[in-house]
C-alpha cells in the first residue's frame, strides 16, 4: 500500500478502533513509542487510533508501519492534528 493510499481527507469516515492514544503535544519519538506500547497490549487485528500534533508524525507512522508489519489503515489531517490508525499484526 502506498503512502497516498492511507491518507484520508478530513471529511472521510474514520475507521473503527479499539484503543486510543493521545500523543498531542509530543514530538518524535514519543508518539511512536506510545503507539508501540499500546500495540504490545492489544490482540492481533485490533486497531489503535493515535492522535498527534507533530508535523513529522505522518512520515514517522508510515515508516513505523513498514518496519513493524502493523498495517497503517488510515491517516487523517485536520485542524493541526494528525490521526493515525494502526492495525496490530
């Protein structure tokens, strides 16, 4: 899946999720570390929603997904926030 395939506009419906991590105000690498910790506590197939305000988080989560095998289901940008949806492998 390409990076463009995971991007959604602000009006698109958000995927369902099982857990949420609010990493607003945190900069790299903290949002990734919080997501990694949440994923470790989840069952295979569950989805975590991660809220970030770091402008680099979009690329960071795309790289994290490729490196770990956890699927990046979607990313949304709106109002200075980015929301990332990761499915546990």
